[in-house]
C-alpha cells in the first residue's frame, strides 16, 4: 500500500500537469473555440510513457522515472492549431495530433528516450491530407495495417479517407463517400452508398477479433442511431496471424458449402458466397510464401504475423441499417454520438452513446459477411439490445473519488455510480421497456473509448466528467454459455446477468472541464487511472476500488463516507446463493494485503515527558491524560482500520473462492453424471450386441442359402442316383486304406525287391544262395512284364475314374444352382 501511495503522490506532484499558463496562452493565440462534436482525450500512454496535449504542444514523461527531472516537449513545428485529441497507434510508434480541421502525425521517439536529459525532443511530424475545409469528426488507426501506419479519418463532408503513412501523407490510399455524393476530384477512386437511410454519419469504429471477419469490418454510426457495416475494409498490405487467416478461411468454406447444399438457395446467394470464398482463398494461399514478422500483441505476448496483400476486389457494398431486438426507446429521444466495438469473447459488442446521457450495448448475434457491389443480395443483420446505461450527470452529487488536487493527501475509495436497466425480455435481450431516462440532461456530448488494459471495459468521456464502464458482469457468463453451445444456458446467462459497473474518474464537485485520462502502472504492476481537469488531476488506485467494492443503488448515489463493513446478514447466512464470480477476472490481492498488514504499527506513541505519564500506569483524569488518551485512541483507530480493511479484503476473497468452489462442485456433479452414463453404456456391451447381431445375420444367411438350394437345385432320377452311388463306392474302394491303390503300390514295392535281388544274383555268379534256384532269365522277364501290365491296368483304372470324376460328375454338378 505504501508503494501505491508513493506512486500517487509522485504523479500528483509532477510538473507535467501544471498547465495554467499554457492554457491561458492557448486561449489568447487560438481563441476560446470549442471542439465541434463529442469530447476527445488529450492524454495517451505507451507503457509508462505519458503524453499530454497542451495548446499546440505535446508534453511527455516517463512516469516510472523521478519527478524531479521534469517533463519534456516534442518539437512540432508543423502544428499551428489547438490540439483537441491525441491518438496513438497500437505499436506506439506514431501519434496522431487531431485539431478541429487538421491532423498531424508524428513519429515518436523509441521507448526509453523520455528518461534522457533533453528537454525538447526532435521528432518528424507532417500534416495528413491537404484539404482543411471540413471538420474532423473522428480519427482511428487500423491495427492490422503493416507498420501500423494506416490512419482513417472521418470528416463532416461524409467522407472516410484512409492514409497509408508509410507511402504518402497527402494522398489517401482510398476514399469512401458515405452519402453517394459525386466528387469529380475522386471520381475514379471513390465509391459511395446508394442507401437513403445513411444520412449524417457521425462516427465509426473498427471491428473486433471475436468474429471471423471482425478485423475486416468497419462500422458507421449515423446521427439518427442507425448502424451500417463495411466488409471487407482492408489496407493494401496488412498483417494477420496464421490462426486468424485460417479461421476466416474456414468460415468462408463453411458458408459456401452450407448455401451450396441448400436446395432452396438462390443463384445469386450461392454466387456471393463463392465469391467470398475465392477472396478468402487468395489470402489463405499467401501463407505459404508470405514474409513473417514478430511483434507484440496488445496483451504483451510475442506473436508471428504474416505480411499479406489485399486481393483485387470490387467496391464494398454497405450492410445495414442493422435491426435492433428489441428496439431501444433511447433512439427516439436523442441523437447518436459515438460508437466503439468491444471484444466480448464469443461475439462483438457495440457500445453507442446518445445525447440523452445513455450508453446502450448491442450484441452482434449474426456474423457479418463480406459484401461487394453487384452481389445482388440483401443483408439482414440484427443486433441484440442487452443493456442501456444511464450515466449520472456531473452535477448529481459532490462525491469525492480517489486522490484529488495537486499534492493532496486525501484518499477515498472508488465509488460506483450509474443506473442501468437490464430487465428480462423475450428473445436474446435483457433490455426492458422502461428504458426512458428519468433525469438525463439534454444534449450531452459523450464519446467512447475502449480500455486498452481490459477488453471488457470502456470509457465514456464528457465535457466535465469521465466514466469507466465494466461489462464483465454479463459478458463473461454470456461467453461461457455460448461456448457450451446451449441456448437455454445463453438465455439463463442473459436473464441472470448483472448490471454494468459504472465508475466516475473525476470527483462530482470538480466541474471545471475534463481534459483527458490515461492508465499507468507502478513498479509492482498495480494499475492507476489518471484524469486531468482544468483545476487539477485525479489519481485512482484500482486495487483500492476492488477492495472497497460498493453496491449499486439506482435511486441515489452512494456516500463514500459510509463505513466499509459487512452486515451480519451477509456473513451469517451460510445457505445464501452466491453468484458466480470468476477469479481470473480479479487481480491478486496478496501483494496488497502484505503491504497493508506490513504498514500496521503496534507500538503506540509515548507520552510527553512533561506530562508525567507512564505506559505502565493508569491514565489519570487530567488534561494531559485526556490528551494522551485521545492520541492513543486516534492511533489505534487508524491501525485497526487497516486491520479491518485487510480482513474485509480477505473475506471478499474467501467469498469469491467459495463461489468458485460451488461452481467447481457443480461441474464435478455434471461430470459424475456423464461418467455414470458412460459406465452404463460401456463399449464392451455394445461390442457384444454387435457380435450377437452379426451371428444372427450369419445364421439367417445360412438358412436362406439352404432354402435357395432346395428351391433352385435340379431333381436327379433313380438311375443317376445309383450311378453316383456306384462311383462313390468305387472311389472308396480305390482310395480307402485297404483299397486297390494301396495293394498295387505294395505289389510294385515287392517286385522292386525281387528285381533288386535278381540283379545281385546276376552280378555274383559264384554265389550259392538257395534263393536263386529255380529262377532263370525268362522267368524274370515274364515277371517284369506281368508287373508292368498290372501297373498299366492300375494306371488305366485310375485315369478312368479320375476322368469320370473330373468330367461327367463335374458337369452334372455344374448344373446345380446353389
């Protein structure tokens, strides 16, 4: 806590915010002209580098450095106008200085250069465009452009001009006329809208990465509250990650296949999605050969991005005006002022501010397609109205928020304000019918800006006040439900979602005029918001705001002096249903608790020696004793307040962990039921069923085969049956164990033995063996001839039987149809 307090004092005492003399000089030089349109932010940051516009100059500091070094100025000789707004690109290399009719872009010095000793930094700056006859309505950098150098400017002549500053500062890369007015100067490069509804555009914003084509989408807001979309809005050279290109390509493939398979889809619709797939394919094919560069993403991680070229395309065709479900009544009551896109996780949320003091949040529940001139299709995009927030008027109360003034030591908790209307309604919307503001100030000018630190937060800026709007109370549960893919869960998340948290950045009694705000971090990573007014600055430590989380009250503003304590009803009811509060959205409180408890003093101050008092004795009822008693009371009151605050923080943390535990138990219960279902329907049971079914099918096929054999086979006569029986009997007599074939083989073997012995006798005439008596040569020859004859008979019989079996029997069997 001591570190946070020191950082707050460091910011409060810095000379960069002392602008009284320069403001007076700017009034003398440029007059007291007011900004035409909604208020803009005159401060911006790059890490801990802070930039502040004062008159026609820009001051800058390294907020983490010592404040005694003072501030530095950027040398901007090309700026001859009063700077109303600063707009820095995502990579922190280029800064746009926006005036009433002119825009100047300057190349910022590298990170770390602001901590040097130079008081004036030389930078390259140049005016963007040459036409200064029209007022500038809004300026934005296109984050996907290569070198982060594509600047989009909307002017009150209803033109959108995109400048590629790495190529030219004077000539725009392309021009888009939003009201289809012919311009001879840009006849060849401009193309406009044929819609009568798009009248008097006042603002625009680029889409978010939540949609497949979100980074290729530009939304246009008209004064009547209509929203149009231009897609694809792509620079000539841009960078995207491989995953983003593949998501876009997969979405195009899916849509083309879906409408190609639909039998009732029209030819022009199928041709449109085929053209969209062809355009996405040209980008996807570049991944294999394109250059890759690494750069930091907004969350501070290093990613690889492919450098891609925009394919040739016809002009874009606008989509809109979008329909609202349900239609917000606030559109009937005032003019629309500004629009910004918020990445809500599963979808893109569009926040629109109105002159009645309201900010309405719409959810794009249908993805935006690419659409070109001549496609011949009508877009039907709808927006779900989720919540309408009525911002409190700056004069509604004198509530002190944060640390105010120059060098002031007063610190108060960040109070929450605002009245929201989020009653349940039919469909996907939580916007009720009682959306009419009750105490809104007419013709309030409100601009919107996305929080660069948190995706689900945005800032609303007025002439004398600024607000921080946190949408996570309904965006996180809605995203979780949509990722589950259950429509009932989505409806339940919308009906049970909380209201957006609205917080003031400037104290209610400071109505001197709002200049700008910035977000900084101290050395331990704690986040601070710095708001600048004409009278001073207001610094708020967001960790304190979380610890002092106050409840909403729609009838009156909260009193910041109310004691921060929990009632018994909040702590005693153990069965109270706790709303799910995701822990990942909360910052760690360990460092804050440690610093808070380390700051607790246990040794009381010693009494004045002249009072003749002792800590070991009872305090006497004297004036000196009462004064010392008052000193001790104040001491223990401050120290016990620290302990109580730490206890409240720990108690809230435990409640959040208890909610998380309940949610995890619910998830475990669901998983247990799913596991039980899987066990009941295990795979072995299914395999056994398949085996039994296959066996039954095989038995059935065998039965069918037998029936077919009986019904289709030829009938044999009695003689044929006898003939086949005789053949079978002869075959058995020949091939059986004691059959004719075996006897013949034995006879041949015996003849071979006799012949061998005869040869032995003939080879040895002197032998007197009795076995050769009575045997002569003629007998041997005769025996050989008989044996040969017998062999021929056996062989002839075998051949005859084999022929019968191979020819006659086979031919007869072939006639059988099985």
